[in-house]
C-alpha cells in the first residue's frame, strides 16, 4: 500500500476543479486560494471565458502542500516559498545525477571492452 505524505488527501480524479471544489478539498476559503495564487506563482489555474478559475490536479496538490507548510509546519509565506524552491531543486538534481551514473557505468563497460580488444 502506498504511504501518503501528511499533506496528501484523497479527492476526486478529474481534469479540472472549480475554485469552490478546491476550497472544499483544501478546507480553506476561496479568498485564501486567490491570495495564495498571487504569492505562489506555481499555482496557475486556467480561466474560462467567463473568468472562472479552473485548477488542475497538480495545482490542487500544490495547494494542499502549501496549506500543510503554512498551517501544520507553521512556515511563513516566504519560508514556504523557499522550501518549495529547495524541494524543486532537490528533485531536479537527483534525476540527472542518476542518469550520469548510468552513463558513466556504460562508458566504463565500453572502455573495458575496448581495452580487451587492444590486448588481442
């Protein structure tokens, strides 16, 4: 069974969520979501022609993460921004390092094969 981080909750799997739905899922007022949108630029709901905000699943996940940092971990908004930037940098750096290790290993295998051929 997959373990969940503290900020993750189950919510309906849909393509888009209206601001009222996100408000219910996150248990915060809609004005808080609108404020967080101005503070956290990664929250980017699309707009309908009438101006209604439509959040994607990744936006809702981010809202839940922000709520956890602000309400449970007692981060300031600036602290939450820094934490989220650090989290993104960590995840970006891990993937290339793993890829580099795989490439290095393959190159060492090729070198070993070439050295074996040179000795013949």
